[in-house]
C-alpha cells in the first residue's frame, strides 16, 4: 500500500523556495526564480519567499548596481546597509534605494551627516579606498570594491579606536557558454590606538559553476589574519593593500595548484581504482569519455 502523500504547509513551501533561491550560483538567481515561480504556482507565496531571499542573496554575493544619473555604482553588502533597501555609497556620499528582487537601484539621495564617518576616520577610509581601487583595477578585469566604516565612525582623534571593512567583488558571467563564477573577499581592519597596530581579518570566497553537459560547482572559503603598525593614512593604505594583495595572490596560486592536481587526486577518489570490468580507468586520456555521447548512443537518440 502506497504511503499517503503529505501536503506541505505554506511555511514549509516558502522555506524550500528560499533555499533554492539562496543557493543559486553567482549571477543565476533570476533564472532560478523563474523556475521556482512555476513550481510554486502561487504568486503570493513566491513574493513572500523572494522578499526574504533576494536581500540575503544580494548582500552575500555583494552584487554591484548602477545608481541613476550615472553618479556611480553601489555595492550591496551587510556593511553599508542603513535601512531596508537603503545602502550607503561612501565614495559619492549618496544613499541608494534598491529594489532587491529586480536587482536595480531605483533612486538616490544625499547621505545625512550622521550616516557618514567623521573627517578623521574618512581620511583613512578615503586613502585606503583609493589604494584598493588601484589594486582591484590592476588585478580583476571586472572587479569592484568599496571601503566602509563599521565601528567607531564618530572617532575624532588618534586615541580613538575604529574599524573599516574592505570589500572586493569580481564576477565573470557567461551563461551562453554555460559557466559563471565570482570572487568575493572581505577584509576587516581594526585600528587599535592603545597598541598602535592594525589587525586585519580576511575571508575569501570563490564560486564557479559549469553546466555544459553536466552540473559542476566549486564553492570554497579561505580565512586569514595579518597585522601592521598604525601609520599616517597614506602609509596605512599602502600597507593594507600590500597585505590584501599578498594573501589573495597566495590563495589564487593555491587554487591553481589544486586544479592542476585534480586528475591525480579528486577525480580518482570519485571512482574505484579497479571497476567491475577489471579494466583500469585511463586517467591519462579522460577526454575520450563523454556522458552525453554515451547516453545518446545508448538510447539511440537521433536515429
């Protein structure tokens, strides 16, 4: 006797829909949203799920949106969120009003004085922002960056502590070629006046999705810590940029080494060394195998 099908509750359906939206690969949430909408077949339920999932997705993926009037771009992060759908762009001292579900900036307004850091903090923030922008421009073809004050924005003198956050976001989206990917890194910099040091905590996240004749995803995170001495704003900006450049280049090199070792390590671990056929798998010539070609041949498709 077949087990009775259990009807999912409204809340359960919403949570499942949110899971699919939040786990969409970089640049693909709109495609996933179309499928989720069809599966739910309930506009109100979809709007509830989308209104909760899209803001989280946009911030975690640090998407970049163009502000109206060509005044600049705003990066959507948890660091610069002021109110719901409002995000500060400290570079232009503007606040972007965002439609998270459509992923567009609908309007801008001037930032209020109490939304901006003090002139003392801003001097450090601005010089670091300029130095990081040069680094990103040289390193990431389609990268964006920004620097925010996340603690102590009212600090007025050298004896005060404050904290800045550097965000770097770069993506390469090519759905027509069945591949999308992103590089995201956040760097929290604590200015500690008592010890005259800068503590740097970084987190790098790399995602890639290849879906031609298959579905393969890479989602990896790396954390690192460093420090330097507290100096004048110009010297601090150079030191911080060098720290970020060093750690990101080091991690990128580690990823390249990992990729080059895939045939000898990861791929072999996915299959028994000696299959049922008692024939060794030819790791030296994997290009001769095609899942799509084998399935087409087996099913006689196209005959």
